[in-house]
C-alpha cells in the first residue's frame, strides 16, 4: 500500500502539518487524499466528522477545523482539548 492510499500515513502527515503550523502543508496533504478516504483521514487526525457523503462536502467541513488547528499548532485531538478547556 502506498502512502497515498494509506489512511493512517495520510492522517499522520496531516497531523504533523497542522502541529507545525503550516497551513499550506496541511492543505497539500488534504488535496492529496483520495476523496473516498477524506472522512477517515480526518477522523484519524482527530477532527470531527460530518454526515456528508460527497468528498467536496467533507472537505468543506474539514477545512475550517484544519485551519483552526494549524493556528493553534495542534492536531484535531488537541483542538478538541482546547475547545473543552474554553467551556
């Protein structure tokens, strides 16, 4: 299985990109993810999932979360901890 078809490897790349604070790197990873795997990669990176089925809708749901995580230098798991602490 190549990295392009390995959801765990793509999730790790996405998490590394958001933790490094590189929005362009995070977006590049997302663009490289095959549409049917977007939701799985997002979930493995700790981001919330939507009930959307179309890849473009999943992407639209993930992008704001990825941008916010990148601003905080964390991944989806860390973003949830930040949100929980803010309550």
